[in-house]
C-alpha cells in the first residue's frame, strides 16, 4: 500500500510542479510521478539543510512541490524540457 500511495502523491506533486513550471504539455503521467517523488526528496533534503521543518501535511506538500519545481528548473537548464 505504501508504494501505491507514494506513486499517487508523487504524481500529484509532479503534476502541480509541471503546471507551475509550464512543462505540463511535455510531461506524461510517468514523468509526473518520477519528478514528484524525486523532487519531494530533493525539497525535503533542501528544507532540512536550510533548517526548515515541515509540520503537517500542507507544509510537506508545499516543500514537495517546491523541490519538484527545483528539479524541473534543473532539467530545463540541462535542456531536458524546453
């Protein structure tokens, strides 16, 4: 059940980040899930490095979306997304 929930939440985070970053048309569901999961991990790591602790579901979601946006920004800089 944990893997399914991770994929669903990762997909939602990746989808929201792709809308914010304007790459929604280039990304499919698999890319959204991967970007969401990896981006949430990146956001969580960056937040803890900055001393920010997410207390609650909404804060965790915002940190995840922020990390996914950062990942998309990095992928855009590498010309993966245009």
